[in-house]
């Protein structure tokens, strides 16, 4: 289990940065109970080991004019690894696709898409997504509202689990 390589301070650092990636190293160190220099070393180590993959601002897509959010469930004709990889690569090239997850079950992929308006999404759907090689079916669901959008992982659940197994 990857988290076994992390001690409680590393997990606290990750939880704090997940909640607020803009805090200073001094503030972070204070919150996790260590001094600033070792805190910075730990953060750099967590970045190098891939536990921290980047920092970004959470923006409000609707405030920025992206009024349409859609989940597209995509079925492929072939699930050979080369075809799955080719579809994943194609998704990288589509700006409207913000997330792409391969699933097991009835559909092969679910895509989270955003667009400024319905006609822009419809053009993408008909001219690019459904026209793409190996795409057999696409079912879409328009997002009415977002009730929850928590980034990252629930560190408190992880801590409970680790405490129970200790």
C-alpha cells in the first residue's frame, strides 16, 4: 500500500496542501507541527515521489462562461489495449473533455465535458466524439447542478483506517 511509506506528518502535509495549496511553507509547517526547513524538504520529496502531482486554482466554469457541463458515456467497438490507449490519447487532444476515466461495466469510458453553450457541445459530439475511430456508442447526461465537488481524497477516512490497523 503506497500510504504505508508516508508517516503521519506526511499525511498531514498532504491534507493541508489539498485543502489550501497556496499557503506558505511557514504556515504549513506550523499547522503540521514541524519547523519550516524540514517541512519544505518533505514537500519536495512528496512532489518528487508523485504524491503531489501539481497545484492549480479551482475556477468556476459557469462564471467563466462555460454554461454547459456534460457527462458522456462512451462505448468502443474494440477494447484491445491499443484501441483503449488510442481513445485515451484522442481525449487528450479535445479541449472540451476535462476528465476521461476508463470504466468496467456497461460503458468503456466516462468523459466530463464543458462547453460555453449547447451548440458548441453538440458540434463536438457529432463532429468529433461520435465520429472518432472505434466509437460505437455515446450516451450523454447534462449536468443540472453540482451538489458536491471535493478534490483529492478524504484523509480523515485514511487516518481512521490506519489507526484501526495499528
